C-alpha cells in the first residue's frame, strides 16, 4: 500500500513538472543539430545583378554535405549575386558581392547546436516620397510596408543575418535593390541612392529596433 502511494505521488509530481516546464519554454524555439548527417544544403539557383537588374540566372539544384569553393563560371561583371538555397527544409537567401562563393557558408561546427530564437515579429519599411520632378501632393508622404516575408529569408540558419561570418553579406541597400527588382510595384518609390527609407524591426514582445547604418543584424537569443 505504501509503495502504491509513493508511485502515485511520483507520477503526479512528474506530470506537474512537465506541464510547468512546457509552459515556461512556450516562447522559445529550440533547434538542435543532432548529427552531422543532418548537415545538408541545397543550392536551388544563383541570381546575378548589375545596375539593379538580373543579368544571369543559373540553376543548380545540387546537394552539398561539406564546404566547397564553387566556381561561379561567369564571364561578365556583376554588382552582387543572391544564392537561393535550402537548409533543414527551410528556404534561405544569401547575398554576396565577392568574386567567389564558399558554400555552405557555415561549417557544421558553426551551425549552432541550440538556438533560442528571439523571432522577428514584424519588419516595417518606411518610404518617403521625394521625387521633386513630379507635381504631386504626395511628395513627403511616408508609405509603410511590412516586408517581413520578403526579408526573413536573408536571416540565415543562425537567425542573425549572417553577422557571425561578416557584414558584407548584409548590405541593406543591395538587399532592397534585389527586393525592388522582384517586387517593382511594391517598391516603386524606393530610392536606395538617396536613402529615402527607414527600416524598423520588432521582436516577440513588440520592442522596436531601428536598423542603423547599412547592415542588417539581429540577436536571436531571447532576452528575459
């Protein structure tokens, strides 16, 4: 009888612990790299840009299980390129203005085993119309666009816009130039040369982060 009582009490305590533990971690996303065999990247394609236009589109659809120096095999000049790739069943984008490509950009050891994700809940781009050549009463009006679905693929597997491997892959002007090419009607008033825009990011708790300078960055650790 005493043994039965202890077993019942232990079961109740364990159930309560699991319940409160799950509730406590409800706002945290944990990503675990269990085994090196999960280190698998797929390049879908690479887009090359010159003067705000796509000048070459190369399909790959290749798997990569270790870092490689990839020959781009282009005989033309370009301003930057964007790699569209897949890791862990998630589609990402990688910007670079280099003349070479090391892919994957992260080694197996550089992918975080556990990432406590402080997610970006919203990304608002504020564009102020400044075209003085047009006689319009809209000049000076600020348009607000939620670009979260467009910009989040650039966040990378470590959810930090690749800041741990260099800032040259997070050039906001070039990324917006790329997005403007893909979504001309949405960004028709965007002028990256005169910087008539402001980008504001929001976290899980609706805290506001102004993107200062010209490089995207994000701290994925949840601040309690």
